[in-house]
């Protein structure tokens, strides 16, 4: 289990893809990891400012919206079926979206 890997998880509202965004050392060793929730449905619209579109290059079946405005800590045991890993350019997009969405760029 590594940072930027995509797994499936049930976060209480059904099974969705999630992206691990924890520091690499945490992703490998700790009981809890930080994830971003993604839509389980095909993206039917462009991404909003707090979202990034992931797709087959990242290991998903279709274009999927990744929501970058909420980082969720979950026990690693809820992460099931691995799907792939986010490609480098979209990693950058996700980091930029997290920073902007949380207002950290204003510091």
C-alpha cells in the first residue's frame, strides 16, 4: 500500500474508489491512512475547482471525479481491491486542488 495508490473502500455511503494521499511512510506502516473519495459513477461533467478527473491511465474503468476538498482518515483494513496508481500529472493536479480548496495557498 503506497501513497497515490487507488483502492476500493466503503466509507459508509457505498463502495467507491479512494486515493491514498498519506505521506509515503504512513501509507506503508501506519494503521490509519488518509484518502480522497472518488465518485463510483462515470464523470458526466467537467471537474470543478475542488475536483480532478481520473481515468483508465490511473487504473479506473472510466473517467471518475476525485474530490479533493475532504481528506478522510480510514483504517487500512477498509481498503479493498487495488485499482492502480494515480499518474504523475494528476498527482500534481490533486495536490494543487487540495492546497487551493483548503485555502493553504493564502498563507
